């Protein structure tokens, strides 16, 4: 979990990706319980895309070497 926190702190490209995603997935007019549910979805999206970005970065660095 430490490396995940690090990637969140470091990952400015991730934040650039998640800005529009967060807006799309969390309309303010939803009731609180649905908003909570979409917050969970948002976390899942963060995890999935951070994994995807890590894999992409690893693939890019190995193809260069």
C-alpha cells in the first residue's frame, strides 16, 4: 500500500486523467448514498488506471532497453 500512496503523490499525469473522470462519475445532484457509491467507483478507477499506467511505463522502459 505504500507504493500505491507514493504513486498517488507522484502521479501528476494520473491526476490529469482523473480530473474529467471524477466530474463524469460524480454528479452533485445524486443522493448521498449514490454519491458514496460513485466515490467507491472513483477509487476503483484510480486503482485500475494507476496499474495501467505502471504497466505502460514498465513496457515503455523495457522496450527502450
